C-alpha cells in the first residue's frame, strides 16, 4: 500500500516536471499557428481561436526561411561528412594499433573537448581571415569539424574496441592487409557508432547560432538560426510573431525528428562523450 | 616512396621483409590519425595560442595591420569598470546556472531511476526535448513568454494573484538564468541518470532489509556512488556556462545597465561590435586561463583516471 502511494507520488512529480519542461516547446507550436493580432492579446489564448496554418507557408516562401533551412543543411551535412570521414581512420588507429604516447594522445584529444568553443571565436576569426575563409561555408565547416572530431573519435574508438582482434586477423589470412580489413570488417560493424557520431555532428551544427552570426556576412548564406535572429529586429517580419514562430518550428522539426527516431543513440552519445552545446 | 608505403601496409600483418618496411609500418597509425589531428590542431588547439598572440597586438577587426602593444590590453582591462562588472555578473550567472542545472538534473535523474516506475521512456523524452532546440529558438520562446504585455508568464503570475512584471528589466539576471537552466539541465540529467543505473541493486536491497527509507537510501547510497560523475558534470557545465552567451545575446544583449553582461558577451562586443580584435583576444585568453585552472584543480583533486573513466 505504501509502495503504491509512493509511486503515485513519483508519477505526480514526474508529470508536473514533464509539463513544465515541455511547455515552452509546445507553446512555440501554439504560437506558430496564431494569427498576428491574437499574439498581441492579454490574457493570451491557450489554444488559438483561429488556426493560422498560413504562417508556415509565409515563413517558408515569403520570409525566405526555405533558403535558411537549405543553408543549415549544407553546413550540417558538410560537417558530418568531413568529421566522420576523418574520425573513422583516426579512431581505428587508436583502437587497434599500439604506439608510444597513445595514452597522452587520447587524453589530449579528450582535453580539446574542454577547450571552450565560444572563447575561441575571436582567435578563430583571425585565423579564418588569414586563410581567406571568412564568410565561407568551408571556414565554418572546418571549425565545426574540429569541434566534433574528439567526440566522434571517442565514440568510434569504443565501437572498434568491441570488435574482437581475431575477427580482423582472420580476415587478413587470405593476404589482405590490416587497412583493407578496416573497410571489409570494421566498417560494417562500426555502422551503429558511425550513426551515433553522424547524428551528434548534425545536431550540434544545426543548432549553432553565434558562430555563423559572426563569421558570415551575406544574407543569402545565413543558416536558419541567423536568419531568424535578423527577423526579430526587422520592421515587417519582426512584428508578426506567428510567422516568426512558424519559422522557429520549421527549424526545430528536423532535430526533434532525429531525436525522436534515434533517442537511444542520442542518450548514448551524450553520456559517452559528455559533450554539451 | 609511395610504392614502399603500399608494400609496408601489405606486409604489416606478419613477417616483414626488410627493416625499412617495418619502419614504414610503424607510421601507419600516425598516417591514419594525421588528417583528424591536423584539423583539430589548427582549429581547436591553435586558437588558444593565437588568442594569446593577438592579445599582445593592437588589431582592428577588418584591418590587416597590427601593432605590438605588449601587455597594455591586460592593464587596460583590469582598469575598466565594465570588465570588472562583467566578471561579477559572470560569477553569479555561472554559480546560479551550474547549481540549478545540477540540482534539477539530479532531481529528474532520481525520479527516473526510482524503482518500479513505468513509462520512463516517455518521461525521459519529455525531459530531453529542450536540448534538441537551437540556442536561438530557446531564446525566442523565452523572449515571448517573458514579454511584459503579452507574455504567458505574466498571465500565470496574474492567475496566482501577483502583479505583471517587466521580467527582462527588473529581473533580467534571474530570467536569463532560468532560460539557461531550462535548456541545459538535460545534460546533467542524462549524465547523472546513467551513473545511477550503474549502482548495484544489491546495495539498495541490503539497505531495505535494514529498514532504510527512500530518502536515506538516496543520501547514503545514491549520492556517494555518483560523486565522481557529479563532479565531472559540474566541471563540464561550469566550463560551458563561462563561455556561453547565446541566450543572453538575444534576450538582453548584456543589459539593462550591464546587469546581464557576462564575460562572453563583453568579449563578443569588444571584438565584433567595437571592432577591437586585440582586446577581444585578451578576454579570450583570460577565459582560456580560467578554464585551464578549473580543469587543473579538478585533475589535481581527483586524478587523471577519473577524467578518463568519467568521460
């Protein structure tokens, strides 16, 4: 009986927490379907009197957020491709070869995770400027790649370590080299790890805001986050919060979907690498 | 050369034919790691050095020229009242955010780890959702919710019998801390929950036999078992919070009257608004030093292995 009461208490607490935590996200979706005038009403309506789905088409085609979403996609997929391609051989080397200074190197890779990304924005601007990469996607992709490599190497190294050496060695009997077995044996087995790494890289790049705001100047290059930020102060767009939140929702749906479909990877990766932001 | 590399790779597995090839084989792991290490070196490690170098120069944002000024920027900073204010605001912002994020994360992790609770997956999903949002979207949502005239938070306040408030003016620092905690607690929740899952069930069963209450079990078993992960988590959120300013950037831009002007915000403004890249780099350098110090204190207290295991 007391146990029942106790778990009832836990359910009540958890439900209350879930409502408080999920509310702002749900509220964004509610605001995204409100007509402009209803957003300037007090007390606010909890559900819209009139559902204005046109906010979404306005955000996409009149406000030009479609362009921003495509730009975000280019940045995220570009980073994902480069980061996974580079981390794959590096993780394999760290998992399957012995060499001097390996522990130090592993710790150094881990330590780069602790180098704060935002504080580096000033020296990074200078580096990009010298390389003529300011206001280019290449510059941003290289920075994102550097930031996501440590976690990706860490995740993939774990997967390679779980592949028994005998499996790799047995594939080498017929004369193929260790490198060839990397692709024949290790690659297919590491696919879940690659999936987790890819998902993380995508999300981290997709949700970023200050870095592209600083490094990109041309409006037609802005990812959706920077575009939205510019809308806030815009005399036409900035006053129609319904369209603004429809745009915000459109930018959130991809990461929400990825998260919903791949939650297990998400939790694994986050706790494995202890990464944030 | 290229040919011998290929032979070396082919021979790597067993009996190498010559010493030359054996030497080549030793370089294979380094060749595999080189591209990744090069990118990390140039875009993650070198910025730290470059920040220090830049801090010694007078350099404007879009101007290629630079003049050596030695440590002038450093003395200039510590004589600047705005910088001192930013330091104070940062301490409150970081301490408040870290303490709350940790406690909220701990409470949620404890709830999710409670025995015999069903639907954990559902609740966990609800708790994690904020983390999938862009920093900018988070800021926009809170900007609207905190609005003085039309915001839903003032509506809830009036329902509870309180007067509507101008949150981002009169309570700017607490407001940005709340928004940040809402976004960031997920991280602590996930780290702490996975640590709690690793605690052997027998410990709890033994305590139950001894008539220990739930609270007693939490204090005497759960908390001591997760202390290393907890500390690692606190270090990580501390380092992150010191540097992050995206939410403040959108909600208050450091105002009103500098009351939310954290160090990162001050740095960004110096470098990219006032175009003083040298001064901005000086603040970067100081932030790096603080981060390194915090990390070293942690390693000194708990040893390198904790860092390895915790990660």
